[in-house]
C-alpha cells in the first residue's frame, strides 16, 4: 500500500512539474470540441475531437485498451493524457483522476478535461476562464465538452447526436462531431480532427489494441475527410477479413468480405483485383476475367503482378487459366 501511494505521488508530482512547463504563452491553444464515450455492448472506449489547430489529435486524444480514454484541451496540458491513464490504471476513478491532476496544475482555470474509464464512469471539468462559449455535458457512458465555440448549443447537439445515432462507436463519435459543426463549431473555423477507439480489454499486444486510430492533420473540411477515412477504414477491415479467409482456404467467405469492401470503396483498384483473384480461385473465371480486364486496362502493373501470385499460392488457377488471364 505504501508503494502504491508513493507511486501515485510520483505521478502527480510529475504532473505538477509538467503543468508549469505547459501553462505558457508558447503552448498551442487546443480550443476545440470533443467527446469521450464507451460502447455498452462491446465495451470499446473512444475519444474524438475537431479544432481549428494543426494536428489536434497529437495533444488532445489519449486512450489505452482496458483502461480508459482522455480528452485534454483548451489551454492544453498534454501530460493529462498519459498521467490520467496511469491514475486510472492505479485504481483512481475518473473523478479522482481529474481532481488530482487539476489540484497541482497552476493553469486549471483555463483547462478543459474529460476522463472515462473501462466501466463507463466519466468525469469532466471546464475551467472558469475557458474562452466562451464553453461547457460540457456528462451523460451515461459519455461526456461532451467544448470551448471557444460560436454558440453554446454545440455540446448539447453533440450529446443528442451520440445518444440517438446507431452503429459502431466510431460512427457515433463522428456523428457527434458532425452535429457540433452543424451548430457552428469552433468560432475560428476548421482544420484538424482525430478519432481513437480502443478495445474493452487489452489483447496483450499494444499494436492490436486500437480498433480505430484516424487523424486528419490539416484540411479545409476535416470532419468530412474523417467521414471518408472512416469509410475506407471499414472497407479495409473487410479486406483484412478476406485475407484471413484466404489464408484458411475459405475462398467463399473471402469473396463475401472482398465484395463488402468494394461496396464501401468502389474506386479502389486493389480491392477489385483481390476480389477477381478470389473469383478465379473459386473457378468463376468468366466473372473474374471481366474484372481483370477492366483493371489491366487502367493499370498494367496488375497484370505484371498476377503470375507472381502463383508461387505464393495466392492465385491457384491452372496454367491454362493463367494464360487466359494474361491475354486479357
């Protein structure tokens, strides 16, 4: 117990030192709107943000599978992210973590902070000197917060959108950002956005623990671009599932996944190509040939690649069928 208290003291002491470094005129103004939330079905936790500032996700968005997520913004103290997660890992509730971090922070009056844990407990704080319009709403398994907004209807609109939108956690997070922007969003305009979704429990492999990790660093319409990226992300998730099906020689299932990927991202030649490969492996040469022909016409490199797949056993057609494909 003494060791744990000592460890927490070290964490908090580190925050005090870092806070003094960050609370200065040289630090970025991550004035923004964000949401932290948990999916009650999957247990996944996520955080999403948009701001008129370059690469806002780099400072604001933090998360760890099986632990929680953090959004630290306004006159941002980036140390609140990793240190907040450390406090959760050591048994503090989000409320305790937020209050502990702020207690030792000289810039607390211009901070905005929200922390959510793996159980869905959440706590948020808006400093009294955050630039108006500023505020937050804490709901069941979520919190929305904003500062420097055009009007004070932004965060209520975010809360409503999150509660009423169906779909994955990432979809609901993005819907909240879109609702904020429809209400006017950041009074300065738009520039960057980020979405991070982590698993309910850690896999033990950190590289597998993020379900979604997307960022738009600099754009005239970052939320629109984030919508596009999330769709592409979903398409590639189907591609990954298709690849796994191919590895287990389940070409029928691979075909289904590749088709779903194409439906989401119809202009992607590579997705069409691997779908054609799967059709050929299934013996559906007529349909495969039509797709191969269209692809080769656009980019002949795909034809050059095709015979190389034989050795890797990714293409399992006969020499005769391979010859037909290469003549397209």
